[in-house]
């Protein structure tokens, strides 16, 4: 401990003063602690014998007498203390506090309770024992048997058993929390000092006036300390405290006796994990992070106060420990209420993560001996048996859950449920959530005869959040629909998450790594030549996309990019021994054929270099490659379910993926990602976030992107970097507008709607319904034009999607909307899609790849702003229609692709071609004023805004590409040609009108 005392006789600003203030707070009447004596501490056993003796004499006097605790020289006393010390060494202090221990002496065998747990109401004995707990804090604890003068600033105990240690630092003496961390790493001997052995304490805290760090397992220089701060302004740190120290919440709130008892009883654990191969056991101490403790406690308090029928959206960053948060929440929701009147009869966890049910079961078993508490339900039978057997926590998948509940829904309408949704997205809204609600809804009064209207009203009621179910939706990337369905309206009129732990805070605190900090784009430069004599015409826009895919998927391009990946991996990841020499890489490929090509090219190049390392490939199903059908198992040489564990072993260092392992895959050894696939929005965040899992030896990550632009990735992450809110809701009048279009088409009339719904709800034979729908299909096929058919089918889809969303949040009923939605739901799949000729077919047969090179750009750090993201919902008023293709001869397309930009003596023609063909149009497409002009104005006005957008785009290249800027500014012909080219390439008012989220009728993400 260091300090400089008072200055000029004023306030003591030393470290000793901070220590005194903390202890004074804790030992005050409100604090509830007593101050322990350093002299009572047994250094060899790490026990405060004075406090232990006092607790046992108060609560179990017969035990205290039998163990001769009041005789310091008694052999019987020594044997008991040794047994306490040995039990903690083997099982950890949490196990001893929860379960107690058996101990025998010459006086008999005794069951020893070493901690009085929080009692249930009416249990007088437990209440007395709980009040007798001795929460003590000891200053300047001399803990060492060898270096007798070494002392900890603070240590806290319950009934003489250690709970936590503290090293304090003081900014006024130019020392910070980081100095405290180094003190633990360098001078606190975890091998020889019992107090620092694994499992001896719940946690070890490094503290100063501004920040808190904690560690659950000291390991010398490898000790991993993580923040335990509240967060401030969306990021790391702590808010100013008008009443005192910023970190006072630690000892005044988190470590108050009541709070610490809650942590001991419901959160802290020492888990035993067995390696499936070596069979060796590994013990791991669990202590909640601040945001985990805060969210679970807030959810429990709100649930207890308001009961069933609530919605909660929890926006917690990827890598923030959602699995533990869900497990703690599920376990404690079961215990809400009383034995006679529980708040919930069962907790249902909806997840697609296979490992989550094991994690929940393991967590729950750490707190209870009840074996039947957790069950995974895949079938209706499983759920029936689970509920009949009193199973309290039931885990199911998103796909299976609605089916299970629809099948047995009527049986459980009188029960109360808590539904926890893991990674909630639009898939958990709409019909899935309606199915949950319908099956779990309170039983309606039985009418003598239920009319069609009664049935319609019952469906509408089931589509809303019902009073006997609460929803707890966890996600790192809430979409507008998720916010609309699960968010809560704030005083500002926006929909907000119930609790937030931002990506910004997680990165700044070191819980996850910043995947954008070392982001490198790899530009492709290539030339295509026409390989046929004639000059057929093709759809220019579709042809350009096919040409790009042809080039990037060409064997020469794959081999070139594979060599870049391997060279980067060997030079920048393996040789520098990233993550202690254990770092791995992932290749994100655009589809199975390209993944197979990369897998082959990477292994071939590694073999050519004489490298011992190899790649693994991951894809679903069976595919043709190299003239034979292959699966990932046949190529890898081991089963698919072994990919995750095998990838951690040498010689495997690269995992080549095609739409696998890009969500929910948590591998801390993953260091580098090679992306050759278009990524945007949620998919970009989820895919790149595979890299962000923290590891004690992981200090950075890297991305090489062969496909996307840094600006686009930045925009994707900005939506979910901080708190995400929903600015407005879908206007219900949208449904009136859409219905007007559908009614006007003449495919059905109002009588058709009523008749079909009545037949459907009366459970008429399917053959009758099919025959009825077939008549409407005939009406659809008799529409005057294919354009009208496209319009009707597209608008019908939009109506169903929009109603599906609004039905869950509208405060009123509209039976006519529901009836039309029912009809359209069954009619849409029967409507044949107009055959649309692919006017770009054959373009690839007319070209050859003349040259290709990939050029790695300088690595950049993509920075994100300090503003919360405000999402908006765009009413899906756009009706379906098909745009007219722009036909151009192949020679013209290739000429524009390769040569139009070569009429000026550029220094770097490839660079200029790329700017004009890719980067400038991309910037113009994203220009908000231009987008709005396309949406709301005619072509002439949009052209004016396009030219202005080109001017703005060119200006951004002023410093990096002065040659281009000079030509644009000083060459009128070039400027005119460029603005015309960009406008022709980017103008698409239909795309602007229909650029709505998939949950409101836009294209869904694959």
C-alpha cells in the first residue's frame, strides 16, 4: 500500500483514506458488515477462525463444543479446520457454503452448516441461521506464511470463510486499477498461498476510484482480469457518482450482505468440465459480470412485480455471456412466487444452439439437486411428459416449438409460462410467436355453439401477447420488427430495449475484440475478352453480376486468392505465434462450389509450400465435385459433428465455410477471417463477430475482405454498435392501401373470403378447400397481363407479412384483415409465378478471362460513431412488379467493363477503372438525397441529384486520387460521360421504393 497523506493539513487523499472510507461504508449500520481482525486469520488454512467459531457457537453450539473450537491447541479443533480447508481445496468455497459438510469426532458424526441461506417465508430456523451469518471485512490482511509482511488491502469473509480479496489503488498517488492488476499477477503467489488457490474465493478485485477489475482464477502473469464496471455513455467506465466515489456501487450495492448472499446462492459456481478425449477434469470458477447480474436482477424484479404477460427485449452484444445470463434467468424464474402460487408453471427456452441446453442444465444442477428440472423437448410427447413430471425448464428449437404447442395447446391454456428466446429476430415474431401464444393462451369460456366470428376473435386474441405468458428476447442485433414486437415505448415515443449491453462497451472493456480494427480489403483487377464472333444482346445489369461471379469464381482467381490467404496466415498469424501459437482462421465462401474450390486450392498450396498445416471444409448436404459426390465428412476424413473439436488440433488451421459456422460459433482461437462473399446488415455483424471471442492470449484479430467495401461494413455495424431504438411503427393504414390493390384485381370477392374462412375454421375436408382455391387460381391466370399477376402476388405477400407483424402489436381487432390473411396464406403458394426469361443467360459463354490480379490494400481501422442507432420502419406500400431489362450487345457490355475508362492516359488504369466501375457508383447508390429523389421525384429531378451525388463522391477521392478529380473538374467531356454513366448504372426508382426490411415485405436475407 502506498499513500502521500494529507496536503497542507487538508483532506487525506491517500490510498489509506480510500481503504478507510470503504471499510467505514461497509461497517456502517446500513452496510451490514463487521470489521475482522487480521490476527484471527489462519494463514495456513485461509480461515478467519474467530468468525467461524462465533457462527458455529451461535447456530450449532453442540457442533462447536464437540469440535473444541474454543481451545486453540486442541487436536480435535485442528482436524476439523483441516477438513474445512481440504473440502474447499477439492470442491471450492461455494460448494461448502451451499451444502455444508459431514465431520466425525469421538463425540459422534455431525452435519455442519457453514452458511445460513436466505430462508423461504415461514421457516423460523432458517431465518435465525441466516441472521446469524457473520459478514466480515478485514484490512491489511497479512496472508503469507513465508513473506510475513505481505498484506492485502482488504479481504471479505462470511463466517470466517474467504469470499474475495481486494487490491486498492489511488489516482492521487499516480497509481490506477492496472497497477493493482499487475500486483496480483506479480506478487500474489497462487501456487503456495492457500488464499489464492483456485476456488478458494469467489473473485479477486482490483479497484481504484474510477474502475473495477475482477479475476476468478489467479494464475500469475496469465491471470485474466476483466472489467466489472457499470458502463458510461454507451461505452466502458462508470458514471459520475454525486454521492462519492464512482466505484462505490461495488461495496455499497454488489457486495452488500443481501446482494452477496444472492450471488452465492444463485450465480457463483465452480463447474467441472471433462475433456471428451483425455477424460481429464478441469474446474472453472464462475462469477457474474456486472451487466449479467444487472439484467437478471432487473428482469426478475419486473417479472415479480408485474407477473405474466410482459415483453422484454435484451440487447446484449455478441460475446457478452448471454448463455449464462439465460441460464441464471431460467433457473430463477422457476423460483419466483411461492410454492402454492408460482409466478410461472414452466420456463421454455427457445434456441437453435445445441450447447445451450447442456449449459443451462449444468448451471441449474450447480444450484439444485432436483434432477427433473431440465428437459429438452423435440416432440409433443416430450413436452407432455416434461410437464406431467413437473419439469420446470423445457428447451426446444425455434422450428419445433410452434408445432409442439399447436399440437397440445389446449391442454396447457390454464398454465403460466415464461418464454426465453435466444437470439430473437423476426423469425420469433409473427406466426411463430402467434403459435406460442395460441397454445399457451388462457382457456376461453366454452360457448354452447362457437360461430365463425367467435373463432376469428379467438385467433385475433391468440395473436396478441396473452396474460399468461411473458417473453424474454435476447439478441445482439435487434431488427425493426424485433424492436416493434418486444421493445418498450419510452417517454420519447421510441421503442427501446429493456436492458442494453452495447458492442461498444463490450469492446472497450475487453470482453470481446474489435473485429474492425484491422480490416484489409483486397481489390480485384481483371480483363474479360469476347470469345464468340457474333454479338448477342443481354440484360446489362444481370450480366454484370454474372460476370463478377464468373471472374471471382474462376479457377485462376480462386488459386490467386487462396495463395494470398495462405501467405497471410503463415506470415502474419502462425509465425508471430498469435494466441500463443494456437490461432486459427476461417474462410467465408460464397456458396458450396466456391468453398470446395477454396478447400482444394488452399490444401494444394500448403502442400506445395511444404507446410504441415491443412484446411477443413464445412458445408451441408452432398455435392458434386471433381466428378464425384462428396460430403464434408468424406473430404475431411472425420464426422461432421467433430469439426469444432478437430479444428482446435493440429494440423488444422483453416476452416473453409459455406453458410455454416457463421452464427452462434464461439471459438476463442479464431483470429483471422478471409471473406469472399457479400455481407451486409445483420449477416455482416454476425459473421464477422465470430472473431470477437476473447482469450487470455488473444490481443488482436484480422480480416481480409475480397468482396465488400469498408464503408458498407461500417454502416452495418453502426446500427448495433450502441443502443438501438425504433423510431416509428408501421402505419396500419398500409393494410388498407394494400387491400385496395388486392380487391381491385378481381381475383376474389368479399363473399369468397368469408366462404373460405368459414370452411377452413369448420375443418371441412381439404379437398373442398383445394377445389375452392383452384377456382381463384383460374381468376388469377385470367388477369390481362403478366404484370398484373406479378402485382397481385407481390402485394398479397406484402399484405400477409405486414398483417402478421401488426397483429401482435395492434391494440384493437380487425377481423376482415385476419380473414383476408387466412385466404391469402393458402392461396399464394398455389399462384404460379410468371415465367421470366433470363435475358442474361449465355453471357458467360461469350467471354474468357484474359487477366486477373488481386491487390491487397493497406489495413485500416474502421471506426464507429458515438451515437445510438435509430431504426425506422418503412411501410411496405410498394406493390409487386417487374422492371424492364436494359438490353445491350455483349461487345458493348465488355467494352464498358474494360475499355471505356481507358481513353485518358491514366497512371494506374486498373485503379481508375475500379473507381469508376465500382466505388463511385456504390457511393452514389448510398447517397441519401439521391435515394429520396429516386423514390419521390421523376427521372429528370433524380438525374440532377445523381450528378450532385457524383460530385460529392468524387470529392472524397480528392486526396487519394487527384488524377481522377483533376479530369472530372477540368475535362467537361469526361465529366459529362462519367455522370451519364453513373446515372445509367444507378437509377432504379423501383428498388428505392421497395427497399424495406424483409420482415415488412422486402427480400429476406439468406
